[in-house]
């Protein structure tokens, strides 16, 4: 039977007062943030970097939200329940108006529903690992707070896969021999850079070089690495300016933020299907 999760009631002001022992609102929210980040870190530390999706139910993939809290709320209100897996493909902060609220909301949901929500790492979660500009969220934080967020986000997983042929990650494929080698990737190394910073171009070619610190990859690279990993369809995000469908219906690029585009796309995959051989078997929705 389908059951949606109840939202937690907001505590009354006097409850907050008694929990926090008379601290001011600002102090208590900082304490709350630190506790939330600690709890979430513990969960991420116990997740592998490569997560296997189950063979039943649906997987819902969400592209970059970039401070679009409304997008996050719409997707999770509609799909976060015990029967679905929701996979956010990274880039929760910067650009949009509600970066802090967006990342805190996602971390709260992760603590509440650790089994049904997966938060992958995007390049914007790795500011402390590899700096970039502009970065309005990170630069709005004190150095101490940046480190506090980094201690948690450093442990985010990098990729998900399903037995029926799907691979999900933020940017581009890592040039590894085995899919399982993703578990050995360290934040900041070359494979990490390919996953969170990599771009695809729908043209012939393998490794196409580097564009402003973003490694570029073509069709031959895509086919080569997907064959090695024995996967058919890649669902990723990161590039708002490419065709959603690349490499002959085998690479879907999602973007789920009004900070970038006038539409917000997500994808729904039936995990019980024996095989997903092309994007024809993936439902794209707009929220
Ligand atoms: Mn990105």
C-alpha cells in the first residue's frame, strides 16, 4: 500500500527555548545545523561511493537544483515514499536564491529517510576540494562554516547503478576498468574530476581535452566506458546547455533548477523492468 511520509510538525517557540536552554534563535539554529551535518555525515560515511539500486519500485532522478528549494520540495513531496528511490544528481548550492535552505532541507530528508533518498556529489559540493568562481553560497560562509559543510559533503556518494542497465552520476564517466573501482575514488583525484566536472559533447572523439578546467569527452569515450561497465543508459546532469538526449538515446542530461532554465526536468525509471536499453524506456517529467 502506498503511504506518503508525514511532514514533521514545527516545534513551538517555547519548546525550542527549553531544548536550547535559553540560547538565542541564531545560536540555536547554528547548533541545529551542526547536529544535522554531524548526523548526515555519519550516514554518508557508511554508504559506499557507488550505490546499487534495488530491483523493484521506481527510481526518480533529479538534476542540478542549485538553490531551487521549490524544485526539491515538489519532487520529494510527490515521490519520496517507501516504494521509490530518489536520486539527486548533485549541485544543490550556488546560483539560486535558496542554497542554504536547499542543502539543509535535503540533509534533513536524508536523515529522516536514509534508505529512499540518495544525494550524489556534484562539483558544487566540492568547493573546498577544488575551488571555482562564482560560488555565491560558499563565499557567503565563514571559513569555519565552509569547513563544517565540507566535513559532511566530502563523504557524499559518487554514483548509482541498477541491474537493468542504468548508471547515474553528476558529470561524466570515470575512465576506470571496473565499475566497482568507483568505490576507491578519492575526492580531488583525476577520476573524481571526471565524474563531477566532466562534460560530454555529442560528437565523435574520445577524450576531447579540457575546457576551463572541465574535462571534455565525446561519443567514442562514452561507448567505450559504458561497454566496460556493462551499462546501457547514463542519467546525469551538470550541463544546462546540451541536448537532453545524447549518444543515440543513451545519455540523458537533466536540469531541475529555475536558476538556469525555464523548465525543470526529472526522470522516472521502472527498476523492475528486466532491461532498460534506451531512453525510450525512461519517462521524463517536468515539475
Ligand atoms: Mn555541475
